[in-house]
């Protein structure tokens, strides 16, 4: 069981590291919230169909409210914030900013019953990590840059909060439930929530696709959603939340490299230094 859980964690690192690039490409022709809604709805339907063919048991109706809460927090807020951010923030930088997930997870877990204490080492890690984020976003705060970049940065942190709360709640649910079935329902509930937001914003008027964005969308459904999210859900049930959250250290490396190679996103010394500081701070939080 532990070996399988660590393999699931490794899959999360690899598949989710590439999703930042795929999101950026899909957004070239597709509006953010409707794209995210179609992604999670398609993944949920495909997963449920596979489970039905295998005759797997599905969650009972009494479990739907809690599954809806997890889905909306993890995917609606967590992924929705990332998708929104990538409209104005590069894919690599978005991944680095989302590396603050362990920071938020640590704080939220601290507020839970029997939570871990906030030690001096953890506090130092939070300060170091925050200074790295300031270094990364400082150019966007200069006059003339516009508010879209700052809004994107704030969206990444809102995504971190939603993801952390959802993760903390998810790992306290029953370990006996069918992990894949639960993940499928969470995807569907998130898809419904994101669809409502997209329609309210009038995004349906801006839907277009081409081969490039459609290929990226297909990867998001199959690799990022079905493989990545189900692996994350499984790992979260069988590994400590602090261990699972370490995927946030690997994702930025993959995302920055892919963004630079495929999209030509800038890889300046400031971005490299800021990323090292953020990840170093989060490492202190993790080992504190």
C-alpha cells in the first residue's frame, strides 16, 4: 500500500507539472471558467462510465454534499483560480506562486483539532517564502503594468487556500470509500460550479477551438484530471498531507522548463532566484 501511494504521488508530480503549459495553450482560444468546467465534467463522465462498466459501487446520495464541498474547494476554487491567473501570469511563474500550497496547508492544519504547532523554523520558512513571492511579483506592482498581473497573483493564492481547505477536509473523510468514484463525483460537482461562473460572466460568447488548443484540452482531461487528480486523491488518503503537498516543489521545475522551451516564456535571474527562495522557504515549513 505505501509503495502504491508513493507511485501515485510521483504521477501527481509529473502529470500536474505539465498541466500549467496545457492550460496556457488551451486559453489561447477557450475562455477560462468554461474551459475548466468542460475539462472536469468530461473527466468525471469518462471516469464514471469506466466505473459503471466495471460494476464499481458509487457514492450514496447522503455523501453527495461532502463530495460537492471537496470538489468545489479543490477544483472549483483551486483549479479555477489557477486558470484565471494564467490569463495574465506566465505558466511557469503561476506554478512557482502555487508552490505556496504547503504554507497554506500548514496554517490550515494548525487550526484543526490536534493540529501541529507553528514552530520557529516553520515561522522562518513562511517569512522566507513570502519574501520570494514579493521578489517574483515586484515588477508587476510598478506603475503602468496594470492590475491584471496583480489580480492573477492574488488568484493563485486564493487557489492555494481553496486547495488546502479542500485537501484538509478530504483526508478526514472515510478511507473506505471508492477513491475513483469519489473523485469522479467531485469532478462533476466542480464542473457544475465552474459552468455557473462561466455562464454568469458571459464566457459562452468567446468559445473557439483549434487543433493546438484542443490537444492541450485533451491532455488536461486525460492526464491532468483522470490520472493526476485520482492519483492525488489516492495519495492523500494513504500519506501524510505534509508529504503529499511536496508535489508543489516538483511542479514548478517542470512547468518553468516547459514554459521556456515550448512557449518561450522568460527565464530571468530574478525568476530563478525568486523560485529558489520560495521553494527554500516552503522546505523550512515542511521540515519545521
